[in-house]
C-alpha cells in the first residue's frame, strides 16, 4: 500500500517539475515598443485684454495681461513679451480705438494716444473718411450699420431735353467699409440705424470720385452679404459711363459711349 502512494507522489512531483521547465524554456515574447513622448510645443506670452474695454475708454494696466501662447502662432501684429517686456506698463493709460474683448490680443493699432480722434485711429493706412447724404431708402431701410461693407451707386436723372430717357444708375465703388451712420460708430442692439449721413472709408482718389458724383446725382448704398465681403485690394472704381449729347433737328439725345 505504501509503494503505490509513493509512486503517485513521485509522478505528480515529476509532472509539476516538467511543466515549470516548459514555461521557463518557452519562446520569449516580443518586447512592447514604447510610444515616444510628443515634442513639447515652444510657448511664449502675448499681451491681451484682461477684461472687456469699450471703445474710447482709457486702458489701465489692470485691463491688460500676458497670456501664454504657442510661439509658432504669433502674428506680427501681436505684442510679444520676449520682444517687449515693458509693453504692459508702456501702453497703460492709452485709449481703446475700438472695443476690446476679454482675452483678445492687443495690437498697437487698437490703442490711441489721445481720447479724441477715434475715427482717425480706426482708418486703415492711406484711407480717408468722407460723409455722404443718405436716407432710409438709400441705406437698405436703415439695416446698413457701421463696419458693414457696401457698394456705392450713383443715380443720375435724365435732363429735361432728353426725350424718352429715364434715370440711369451705375456702381461707383465696391466693397467699401462703412465707418459710421450719423454719429453712431458701433453696432446697435436694435440692428438698425436711420441717419442722414453715412461716413465711408475710401482712398484719396475714391473721395474725389464720390464727391464729384454727389454733385451730379444721388448716391445710394447697397449692402453686401457677409460671405461676399472682399479684401481691401478688391475695392476699385468702375469706369464711369460717358455720354455725348446729339442733336437731331429739334430732338436732343444723350448717347452712351465706351
């Protein structure tokens, strides 16, 4: 009886030893490749508005702050801390030339040295501001607001001598920015502004054309959709329609020429 028991124990012990040996001599598992850590993005700091600042308000030092920013995404107009470490104190006390939103990067063009002259501060380089007479009908029922883009149309009535000829209109300018309607220079909560004048941002040559056109007819503004807003370079003066007056006996007729 003792011998069979010893034999069984020996067989179990031998099988266990063989199993352990097989585990230790089995094929080695492939090493797991380590995922390389992503490269750290270089950071910098740019000057931003720490709070909302209305147009015309004085910008104190507490209204600005440095904000962490990706170094490879800093436009030239941003004020970078590494380039101008004293900018926060240097620009403190200036006036907001336009509304500033909290967190918005601040550029030199957004701040004015003087409390007045805000309209001049918002003009793009080389541009002029000129006002034209308007009414509700010529401003899309009052839905044209500051900062909208419009086309400027010139309408001329037929002369008394021109029999059978009606008024004619042509587009003088395209993609012009509206600076103000009367004294309103910002969007209104009502979404409409009814005024008697519209101030436009034009080049010096465009000012001359618009001023001359207003003396010979009426000007109207045609509102452009947002998705059709052109870049500044696309604003151009279309060639005016030239006419000559032809007399045939007692009949006087205006003929358009190219």
